[in-house]
């Protein structure tokens, strides 16, 4: 099987490729081995902040997107303090989507469709990773009724 040209593999050729940000030493790189700019839409929450922390630590520029620029900037400042760096910034969701190479949708399920449609025009030609799940906390054994997300 041919190795994908855009993925940096571990030094051991028999090991699997690293996931995005899975290691601080090796990670996925695109476009001439430059770090990615990753927007995490709805990134001020627990899941988004956890992803931002790991990708920032791996050397990627991360933009936390939120409906509130103030909330996103505050979350970014806290994470930068923890990382002792300035790899993470905050913006509103549209600014974050416009500036990224890859976008991650990390909003609660009820906001999934509205948020995705609000940035769809800015994500054309980009990768969107949707990490939302239709579960009803705190009992995650209950699934919310699903609406079909319009293709954009």
C-alpha cells in the first residue's frame, strides 16, 4: 500500500501514522510541512478546549471560534497560559472559519446545523470535522432525534 505523501510517519516504519496532534514530536502536516491553522467552532467548551490544547501543543495554530469573541479569547488566553505559548487565539465562528485550513465543529448537538450553515460559505474547499454527537447529557444512553444536515 502506498504511503500518503502528506502524512509524516513515526521513525519506526512498522508503526501506524500519527493522528493529528497525537504526539508533540510528530504530527500531520500539509502544504510543504507547514503547521496547520485549525479552527474549532464552538471551541470554548470542554471538548473544543481539549482539542485546542493538544493541537496547540503539537505546534499547530489553533483558533477557538465561538458566538462570542470575548468568550473565545478568554478560553484561548487560559489555554495559552497552560501551554506557555501563543499558539491559540480566539475569534467569532465566522472569522475562525475564514482563517483556517481545517475546521472542527465542536458545538452541542442542538446547535450543529445552525452553526454549520452559518459558516458553510467560508468552508468551501476546506475540511470540516464534525465531533458533535446526538446524546442527551447527563444520561448519554439517550439519543436526541436527528435532523438531516443539509449538504453544503
